[in-house]
C-alpha cells in the first residue's frame, strides 16, 4: 500500500510539473502584422526572442507585411481572422477598442511600460485609465528644418520670417492642412478632440476654437501668411529657395541635401509669444483577445520584447524608426540624429492625434485656403470669432446621430 501511495504521489507531482511547464510555454502559431519596412527585422527579432525564452522555442510565428492603417481597418472588419499581434498608429486606438480587437496590456507589464517610455507614447496607448497597447515609436510629427547660414535664431517665427525676408529666402508651412494647422490652435491653448462610443462612432466633440485663444491663433496664421517670405507647403523636395520649412523625419534626407553643410533642425518656434504645438504621432503593437491563456501570455511576452529598449534601438539602427523608449532615446546614435532630436523636443508640446471625422480635414483646408486667399486679412476680432464659431458648428454636424 505504501509503495502504491508513493507511486501515486510521484505521479501527481509529475503531472503538476507538466501542467506548470505547459502554462509557461506555447508551441502553437502566432500571426504578426507589421509594416513592410520592418518585416525582415521583426522575423530576426522573433528568433532572438525564442532563443532567449526556451519555453517558446517551438512556437511558430508568421510575420506578414501590413501597413498600420490597413492593419487597423482589417482588424476592425474581421477580428477573428486578423493578426494576433499587429502594428498600428495612435489615431486608430478608439476604433480598435470599440471593435474588441485589443486586449488590455498584461498587468505585470504595465509598470515597466509606463516607466520606460516617454509620456506622449504612454498617453497614446491609453484610453481612460486602461493601457491597450505597447509603445513602439515616437517619430511621427513635425518640427523645423532650417539653413543655419540664413536663420540666426530659430526660436521665434517672427525672427525666422525676418531672416528669410532679408535674405530673399522662403519659409514653408502648410497652413491649409488640418494636421499642420493645429500647431497654431493647440499651441495657443485650444482644444479640438472627438470622443467615440463602444461602436467606434464619434459621438461628442470637445472644442474651444471659438474663443479668445482661437482668435489669437487665427490672427497669428493670418500674419504669417502675409509675410513676403511665406510659402505654403510641407515637402522639402518641392520647396524652392527655402531657408526654413516645417516638415517631418520622413524628409530628413531631402533636408540634408537641400541645406548641405548648413543643415539644422529644432522644435517649432514661438509665434506671438506662444509655443507652436500640434499633433504627435506614435506607432504601437497591439495584442488581440485570445481564448487560449497560454497563447495570450506568449503574445504579451513577444509584444513586450518587440517594443523593449534593445529592440527599439535595433529597429532605429535598421530602418531609422525613432524610439519611444527613454533610454533608447538617449543612445548616442539617436541623440546625434538631429531630426529625431528635434521631433523629441517638439513632442513635449504636442497632443496625440486621436480620431477625427473625414470631413474635418476638408473643413480645415477650406479655412486655410481663405487665409491664403487673403479673405480674412481685414477681419476684426468679432468676425474672426464668428468664423471659428461656424467652424465648430460645422464640426459638430459630423458626429454620429
């Protein structure tokens, strides 16, 4: 009897050990969607992850190309058929949460996520009090490129315009764009955001454009557009005779070529005494809900690894994506990247871009076009306030009924 009991006890212990090991590992398949530029890089990092975590050595991982916008749209359309881990941009977060396409970040990963990434990127993955994704980059936004042989002090827009006028050069900024236009309105202290319901529909607008701050922003835009040095545009490659331009990291190579040895970059300047703000953009990795707890644990572990300090830095070195990880941002190579350093400084004054109705972008273009056509040059404050009241009222009509 004692031998039998001993045998049964050993058997139970062995079964418990097998169950515990199974709970810590996963040998099934995980599907990942990332942008085409980082497919090969991601495959390499998956193999590194498996080498570091033997419990996942037999896990099968399929990495496929899928742009951030397309990934979000496909996940919303077919969550079950979508990827287990996928890259997306911050303006898709609310839609993905509403579609139940995102699992909350594993509780054991939250403290590290908050401590290790910059505040903007943490805010971009947060809705309410809940964190739904892993920050991957802080590199989508705009700042100032300039020719330092012409621009003596890039800290104020008034000074930049004066230098450009004196040198017969141009300052470029695309003020008839709803993306760049927010630099003035948000910088002056205005708000324009939209809240969504559980179905992802925009149901509430939070706006303060029709205000003293909004009038101040609009007057600043009008004054800038009046300068003989001003040119409307946001692409270095299409800019003629430019000494300064508001643009992004995607045009760094073109800016270096255009300005040569006089190439420089920095955060946006002040105008009328306030710091220009705008939209900040971030990329992140999301994990979709799983019915298998072991698979969910594997997805969380892999997503955390693919957004870790080491991998963010390796991704920068491989394809130039700017890290959201604070330590990676302090790396010598990243710090030496003038465009990324300028963007990092600017993001401190930016708001993460949320969801906006498609019609907003056309409405903002129309407002900018009126400025470019000099239609508001002689308007008094009351008329400008009325213009912004109409702008807000029109935005409100875009909400779901």
